[in-house]
C-alpha cells in the first residue's frame, strides 16, 4: 500500500474511513430507532383506546381484558375494516402510523443530506488540494521549459506523485547542467577564437610586411634571404601557437584519454629535453640532471614529456648565458616530485599568480621568446593526469617548478 505514503491520499483515506464509521453508526442508530418504534406506537394506541373507554364508563376489567386479548375473530375484523383501520387502509388514515412515517422520512432525509454534504465537502477538499499541487507543478515545469531552473517542485512528502516530481527535478538538474556546459563551451570557443585571432595578428602583419619588402627588392639577395628567414620564423610561431591552442582545447574539453603506464623517470627526462640540449649549448646554458635513474613514475609518457619540455623551455627563455637549469626528483611512499630549477630572472610577486593564464606576459619579460601557452599547457597536462604543478620563485634569483605525480595506481 505504497500509495498511503502520499500525505494527501493518506488524509483522504482516513476521511473515508471516518465517514464510513460515521455512516455505520448512523445506520445502527436508525435501526435501533425503528426497532423501538412499533412498541411506542403500540403503547400509544393502547393508551388512547383505554382513555376513550374509561371516559365512556366502561369498567376497567373489561378494558383490561380487551387490551390483553391477542386473538381476533371475524366480527372484530369486520368492525375494524368498516372503520377504515384494516390492512387495506391508507397510511394517512392511521394517525399514529402516519406521524411515525412522516418522522422517519424527515429524519432519514436530513441524515442522508448531511452525510452527502460531508462526503462531497471532504472529496472537494481533497481534489482542490490535488489541483493546487498539479497547478504548482505545471508552473514550475513551464519555467524549466523556458530555461528558468530557480524554481523547484514540491518534494517534502512521499508517494508516487512526489517520486515523479523528484524524477522531474533530477531531469531538470541534468538539463541545467547540460545548458551550463553548452554555455561554457560556447564562451570557451568564443574566447579561444578571440585569443587565436589576436595572437595571429602580429605574425600575419609581419609576414605581410616581409613579403612586401621582398617584392620591392627581388634582386637584393641579402634582403630576400634575411626576410625569408623572418617569414619562416613567423610561420613557425603561428604553427606553434595553433598547435598549442589545439592541444589546450582538447585537454579542456576532455577529449584526450591519457594512457598511463609505468616508466623510468630517466626515460621521461631524456624524452623531454631531447630537442632542447642543442639550444642550451648554443645559448651557453647548462642542463643538469640529478636523481635515481631507476625511479619509476606512472604517467602518459608522450604528454608528460611535453609538459616537462615546456617547463625546461620556459627556463631557457628566462635565463642568460652561464645560468644553470637543474632537473631533479625525489620519492615519497606514493608520490614522485620532479623539480625544474633555474638560476634565471625569476618571477615578480605580482606575476606569480598569473603565469598559468593563457597568453600572459609579464612586463618584465616582454623581450623574451614564447607565446604564453607553454605553462598553461603544462598545467593542463599534469592536472589532467591527477597530478599537481606548483611554482616558487624570487625575482632575480631563479624559479622552481614542482611536478607531483603518483608512483602507484
């Protein structure tokens, strides 16, 4: 009887049971009244007959014998019939019986009307409350349809209707989450397109200018060679920008599934700096690696090596000839911490909380290389694998980036 969990239905059932008990009691009282009625009529009739005979001077003994007589003969029947008081007589011709009949009809009618009024009022109240509940739900659902999820369906009771309301609320929550996700996705795409457009303006303008210079001096081999090289650098910058943005976008939309396996840290470091050692040598900077080469770490080798490579590249961008970049690691029972330390320019206090924002460039490093996506990409890669990337730095003293990754699954 799960329907009784509904408070309104439970109250209506209680009302119907109470109404049934009340009707039964009224019926019993009516039955008792009817069972006592013949005796009352019989006694009243005998009293009237005895009174009339006494007034006519009939002896009491004769009246008593007549009243106690239970057998009727033929002559008595004829007399009663002749007086119009027999079985074939109309009820109205029998005074006491007529009054009793009128009383019964009146009382029965009044009782039935009262019971029907109680039944109709109770039923009306139940359906009125039910209609109010449905109208309230209809209004809330209409708001859901219009995208307004600030309203809520009644859910402070039990029963089938309220379970249905709870399901609708759950569906509305899912729709709201989907709507919010779609809105965030649109805003993200809008922001991404705006960022790419803004960042491409400079290299495109440079390429256009270089092309015009080459077109104006086609016979000047030195100018052609010089500005062709500049065009190549601008194109490389554009390619790096687009590739980085595509990677960050894929990470933000969770369309990348990291394939994590167990690797030696030395293998991860070797893969990360394989293309950076030559640059470090040309710039007279030293990359030092310290740590147990057999130490294991669980990660996606390709993506994590790109993140580490971006951090080392950032260190190369912000160090001067003769500076050192040190890569080391240490192990705790469940975490491997990888440190990329440099003795470069460091990060100003006002910039430390912004360095992981896309395209952020500090006023202290406007003349350095980079497009401002290496650190955000590294952070997205590390955090996408359940790791943590943090930074510590002092201006003109150097910077330490710390990558924390699990050593066991």
